[in-house]
C-alpha cells in the first residue's frame, strides 16, 4: 500500500486504480475478520492467521510514525463506570462490553492505529477468583479481542474511502502478574518469590485465547520484571505470534524492579524471532526521552512509548494525583518522535484528546511542519 500511495501522490490519474487496490487489500482483511468471527475452529483460525502474519512489520514498513491509543480506564470512568473493583476494567469488559467498544471507537476516530484490547486485568485466575467460571473467564478474555475488532470494522466503514487512513491493528494486551495482585505490584515488580512455572501457568491461557481469537499481535505491557518478560516472550514464540514488549519504568534508566533497561534490551536481542517492537509505558513522561535513548543504544528494534499523562498513582486509594505541567502532551509527543520513537500513545489518565494531539504531531512531522511551541522544562 505504501507504493500505491506514492504513485497516487505523483500521478493524480492513478487515484482510481489506487482506490481499487485499496478496496481489494482491505476487503481481504475484512473477509478474514468475518471468517474468524463465524465459528472457525482453532486449527482453521491458526492457518488463516498464519497467511496474514507479520501485520506489525508491514505497518511499520508503511508508516514512519504510528499512533497508539490511550487509557481504557480513564475513558470508561468518563462514561460513568466505577472501576473501584479488584477486576478494574475487566469488570466492565464482562458486564458492559458496549462501553468498551465505544472507547475503542473514540481512539480510532482520534487517529490511533494501534489499539489495545481490554484484557490487561482479565486473567483467568483473576476472573475465577472473583466469581467467574473458567469457561466464563475464557469468554471474557476472547470478547476483548472481538469487541476491538468489531469497533475496527465499524470505524473502517466510516473512513475506508479516505486515502490517508490505514487498517489499524488489534493488540492483545497482556498485563503483568502484579496487575492480578491488585496491590500496585505492577509498579514495583515485588513478586520475586513467584516461580517461573507459576508465571507461565498464569499467562499461558490468556495469551493463547488472545492469539486464537484473532489479535493481530500480542502486547506484553506494563512489565516491571525482566524475568517475567522472558517467560511471556517464550509463550508468544511458542504461539508463533508477533509480539511487542513494553516495560514500566521508575526513572530514565531502570524498569520498576530496578534492572537497567539497557540490560533488558540485551537480554532480548536476537533471541525471539517474533519480537517486533520494544518500549515503555505507564511511566512518567519526563523519563521517556532518556529511556528511548537507552533502548536505541542497545537494540535495533523499533521503539514504542505510551506514558501516563504526568500524574502519580497511589495504590492505597487507587487514584492519580499531581502532574508538573512542564509540557503539553503534544510537545512531549514531538520530543519522543524526534528522539527516535516509531510509535507514541498514552497510558493512564490519557484520553482521546491526548491521542488526537499525538496524531496531529505525527501528521505535521510527516508533512515537514515546525515543532509545537515548547514551554520551559
């Protein structure tokens, strides 16, 4: 599609043909979506997904700068949901999936092209410990993919004739073991007494359900522990699925458990063929530029960042506070892209407005326009 767009720019008469090719290309994707939704068995799903493998690699080849969506939790709260629950947004996934779909649509309309399923807190163990049967837990996890894909189909029908749009990807979100503990451990990584075998058992089913249900790739996100990441990466490789790893960090050089992010990159290099992108999320925006530099100095993989909007989380009250206000999110996004990030978005307390700012920066930089005016640091 990149070459089709280039010819369209240079030869206006090529526009009709480009639209025909675009319709065929994305029409094939839509047929894949429909077939996966209509009761295919696991073997058939796997075979069809393999025919459409490497979607993230293809999108990275087509777009110089990608845009990641924003917070699911903040958006759901704005729609009137109470998230004061051990299951957090997974409770809404189970009981009000139509609101989750509405959030996905908000971010698609804001300009994001990487969309994360509402499965961060939706683990089999977490759900079954909170009143769900194993079968119900599986349905909730799978529904996180279906709902995001349904939103994508609706959004694509709205914009498919617009030449600057690309088919967005559904990223199956895999939160850390610490998220299941619901005590703020995903911000510390303080569960080193949990064995690798237990970590594998915890993650394996959810990752398999997300892959089987048709997520384009797996996103192993908000990870405070290198040891846990290596277990999850092995599972993703066994599934034969493209994946992206995103760490949560406590400063400009270390992930939350204290391991230097440079060491994390070296531990991942040349080890996992399906690993397509690495980066950072759920981290203070002021640390991100330093982290991008540390990552790029230690790996050739594309870098993705989606920080919080600037507030600090209190795990006791489960609320966010503060923010220094030094830069707007638009200004931060420019700095991140300029530092070498290939994808930028938002995590906790970000909204569709933040993502619209990121998308605007991406468009302006692609067009060669000036940077947004910055405030003093």
